[in-house]
C-alpha cells in the first residue's frame, strides 16, 4: 500500500507541477502517465475522461480522484483503502498549486506588470493553446475510432460517432442547443451500438 501511495503521489504531484493552462492542457500528460505506468488502458482513460468532464469541478482533480480509486481497486485493495488512495491522489495533484499560490502569489502581484512577467506570459499563451489543441485532436481521433493516435494511416472512423458529432455540431451552430443534449445523444447511440 505504501508503494502505491508513493507512486500515486509522485505521478499526480508531477502532473500538478508541470501542468500549464488548466484542465484541457492536463489531458495529454495524465494520459501519458496513466497508460505509461500500466494503470489504465486507452479506452479506460477515455471513459474516465468522460466521467471527469461530466462531474462538477476541475478536470484534473476529478481525473486524479477517479484514477486513484480505480488503481487501488484494480490492485485488490478494499473500498476504504481505494477511497484513501483517491483522496491522496486528489491532494497530490492540487499540492503544487497550493504551494505555488502560497509562496508565489505575493511576488506575482508585485511584478504582474513587469516586462519580464509579460514576456513569460507571451511565451506561455501559445504553449497552452498548443497543449489544448493537441489534447483536442487526440481526443477526437480516439473518439472517432483511431486505435493508435500515432498511426493515422490506420485511421477508421466510426460511422455512429461521426454522425453524432455532425448532428450535434449542426444543431449547436444553428440553434440554441445545450451540449448536455449532445452528450445524452452520444451516450444513447453508444448504448445502442
């Protein structure tokens, strides 16, 4: 159990420490870490990501909570130990932000308008946009049936996923349509298919 807690702490602390740009930018790092450690398959990660997106709260925290529970459960720990690992994962992913705000918040407020700070943010903005775009492309390819995002030559789109995407996109662009209905439509089609 201690090795699991140490592994969870190291993984999620690293994710929290190196994540720039918030929830969507964290996706590729979490996916790489969870699949690389053998804790989740790509399909399980996509399921967890869908659950984390639907539940209230930041996606990184929701993902850490669910992954912590799932990993402990997969290793045969009882529910109370899985809940403890889940809490530990959640604290681990938020700890770098808490430390950063506590120790760096005052400095940032004093130097917010300095040219150096503005240059750092000028570099970070396109990086974050790139992270979010990469995560979006990766998720789209995975959702539409790419078995391996790196081998685009083997890409075969799921007709049902493409249909739900196009219908939801068209309705959203032409009418006042809640994205929740698109999620419900996708869930219904997924259950039927």
